[in-house]
C-alpha cells in the first residue's frame, strides 16, 4: 500500500511542477489547505477521491492520471470504451479481412493527440535508457493538453 501512496505523492508533485505551480498555487487553485497539499506530496496523507478531483482540476489533468486502475479483462476494456463512447462521439470500423476493430473520434483534437501518441509510442523501441525521461515528458505533455470534449 505504501508504494501506491508514494506513486500518487510523486505524481501530484510532478504535475504541479510541470504546471510551474508552487504548493501554495495548488492550494489556492484547488481550495485545499497548503499543509494538506504538502502532506499529499510527501506521502504523509492520502487524498480522498473528492480531494483528488480538486487537485486534478487545479492541475488541468484527468483524475485518471492519479488513479491506479488495473485492467485485467476484456470486460474492463469494454467498460472503459463504453465510458469514452458516452462522453464523446466515436466512430467504430471493422476490418472484415483481419477481424480488427478501429476507433476514431469526431473531435480532431482527440484524433491528433492519438496520432501523436501512436507515432511516438511506435518508436518506443528506439528509446534508449537515458532518453526515457524525455519519453515520459512527451506523454505527460499530451496528457496535459486537457481540452474539453463536449
């Protein structure tokens, strides 16, 4: 359990710094007491879901960045796709020859971000150890492009 909290504490602090915010800035923007923010970042306390949502909103990232969701089954994936489909209009295509499903969105910003992610991710095998931080940074920049979908 301690590892999960440490991961969460690190993510809160990391996204705050990526936004060039101080702990005081995050406190003011989220409405959460500064001492509480510091406890979250130093692993002295674990935020409840409501507090975590306030932090995510203040940092302009999805709360999903802070949740450790383990996907173990096809049902888990279908549930996530269903939630995405409820939030935005998705286009579903089936390739009869290969039996593969393809998904696209009616929102260009989503499609562009997915293309950027895919192009970068397909080159992941070219990433050597010293460039892993650069890879992580690129993905975080895509995640921080938190445009509204409705």
